[in-house]
C-alpha cells in the first residue's frame, strides 16, 4: 500500500507571502482554497489545515470557503486533516478563564471543520506554559509532580472538548510536544484518544529521549498520523539550540533512521496521513530524499 503524503496548508510563511505585497499587508488576498488546490496539484493527497488561521484572519473560513473545500475534496480525491489551534492556547493551565477559553477555541474549530470530514484532528494537549514548567531547573521528582498536576487540567479540558463536540475520541490525535510524553500517554490511554507522531519533536528532545524506532514501537497502537520532518539539536555549555521543522536530510535524523522507520511503517501497513509541516519546496526535497534512501516505499 503506497503511503499518503500530505502538506500543511496555510503555513505561516506561505500565508505571509500571500498577504504582504510591496511591504504592505492586504488580508483580502488570503484564500484558503488556492493553497489547498496547490497542495493537490503538487502531488500530495492530503491537506492539513491549520486552524490558527481562523483567529488570525477571521474571514478566512467562510461558509462559501468551506463549500469550496468540500467540492475540492470530491473533485481531486483529496483527504483532509485538521491541526487545531495551538498558538496562545493552554489546555493544561491552572488559570481557569484561560483554560475555558482554550477549550472554547478547540470546540469552535472542530465544529467549523466538521463538513470537511477530516480523518484526524491534531491536538496539542499542552502548550507553552506546560512546556516552560516541564523544563524548570528543579529536582526530577518536583518537575514530575508539576507535570502530573498540569496533565490533570489538560485531561479535564479534553474531556470537555469531547463532551461538547461529541467527537469520537480516536479522531483526536494528540501530538508529542514540549512535555514528557510518558505523562501524555497516560492521558491518551485514559481518554481513549489517538497519537500524532512528530519525528522532529522527538529527535530534538522535546518530548523524550528515546529513539524514533523506540517511540514508534511503544506507541504504534495509537498512532494515526505522522508529522515527518528532520530537526537540529545542539547543546552549548548547558544551553540548548533546536530547530524542529526542517527538510529531511538537513538535520540529525540520519538516513539509516529514516529508512528503518519508513520500512517499519510499510511492514505494518500504516495507512494514515504522513504530513510535511514544511514549505512546498522543502516537502518536495524531503520526498526526493525518501526516493533516494528508501525507494521501495514509494
């Protein structure tokens, strides 16, 4: 079974290029339909739509635009996934008004995207506050306790999202982010949700220290979507520098890891979306890398 590769529509860089003309922003130029059509005509079979755009440009997902996206799906045989908002979102916060606002944002976007019949809704169960708290320079036991407390707030939020939208929990694909994923996995099991595996987040030590293959072997029972990209990670006298979304071959993943991982996916008949959260040219570069390193999966 051939893999189904996809691309993020409305990534920040390409959207900015649409909006800014001669140094002047013109938000009327943004059209969600054109980037999605370009994704399909570039050879990708899945478009992942970033719902943060709904709050940056509140006129982008009009009823007409949704109608057009539904028509595109039928016309081009395209599949959709939805990346739920994560900028300024914190489902794991102890600040109740902020937590409730974050839940409301997720619920609004799930309802807005329902007509597209997305295969998965990618969700960040924890945000910037949880990421900061999980890296505090305290003892391991203290940080672990803090993470467990924050995960309790996140679990409450996700339960509310499921209840309010009546979404099937397995359609929520919780992504490995800057937070201990073993804590997140406990939430996933309790809530019966799924996983979106971001390879760059793992290899840059955002969600743990295991290898790509160790993570896949441990969690493949729940993985329904993959964000496939390379990453860069360096430590300088205790300071960390990382870049988590670069084209395959430009980071630290390595050809052997990429080949082993994709062969394992193929052997397991993985049929979920494999999304490049990259520019179109970087995604094509990544596909070329796959074609060179492991042509048998294409």
